[in-house]
């Protein structure tokens, strides 16, 4: 999103309610939600402390301001700098307060990114998928059930030359990485997907759930077929129309 010129504010939430310290190894996934909603007692009930309340007030203040103005900054809270990859400064929510600094996980994230991208070179050399864009025709499950999109152009996938992949799932957009370890093989990395509330549709839930299970592909008669592991089903695509 930063490459596309969109403003981004990156954070890492490491604050643990005082009642949970010593019992948890650290902040777990989604631990920030009670604080962004200013309800720190949601996980610890009557054991919430003054420190917890202060962190909830600060955290929810950023989220409310972002919802109101598209920028989390304002008031007396510490300035949250826009994310700049060249500076790598993010906002840390820690047990010691809110701190601006470098992501402490950056070395291990960079390592795994290097491991993931190493396998992309063979596919980029062959050029089979790199630079192509497709729209969904249908999904056929291993049990024979078939799902067909109401509008093909709302379900697309585009393979970039640099190993990136862009997707559209109804009203949401996503981005991730892809590689081909060998002929006919394909794997996708984690997909960052927006969270807009699209109209209910089976494919909207199915595609993100299947994303990590795609293992092979074939291009036949101008169509791309992405198959899931263990005969879980196949997604059939046709060249995107560019709409």
C-alpha cells in the first residue's frame, strides 16, 4: 500500500493486562481488540487496573481518530508516524507505554521473506504465470459441488513479475506472494486482505480459506486451473477482461 502511495500506520501490540502477566508469554493475536474498543475488562473482568485503563484510553483514541479523520493522530497522544519502509518506524504498544521505534521482529521477518522469495526465480524465468491476469470462471469442489461467481470480474488474480500477487474478492482487495517450486507447482504466501463488508456470497469466504491449500496449476485451452491439495477442488480462471 505504501508503494501505491496510500498512507499506512503500522503498529505492534505487545501490551499485556497486568492480571495476565506471568501467565502469558506475551500479547497474543487479537489482544489489542479490547483496548481499541476501550473495554480492557473484556478479558480480565474485575482485575482490570489503572494501567490497563490508561492503555485502553490511548489505544482507542488512535482508532477512533482514524475512523473519524483517516489519520490516527490528534490530541495529546504520542505522534504516530506514517510508515516509511526506508525508515522502518512503527508504533509499539508496550507494558512501558507507547513507543515509536524499529520493529523488533524485523530481522526474523526479513529472513522469512528471503526464504520465501528464493523459490520465485524459476517461475519468473519461465514466464508461464508472471505478468498474467485472470478472472474466476468457477470453483469445483472435490465432492462435485460447483460455485459460480455472479460477476467474473469481481474475482481476479494477477501475477506480478516480482513474485507478488494481487487479488480481488468481491469488494475486497488483497496482496501476497507466490512461487513455483517446480513444473506445475504453485504456492501462495499469506494474503493481506481488506475487510470491507461485501454482500454475502459463498466464494467470499471460500477463497481466503483455500488460499494456503493451493498446490498445483495448469494452463489448458487458455484457462488457468489452480488445484487444492488432497483433491480439495479446483478453481478455473479465464484471462481477465480488464474491466
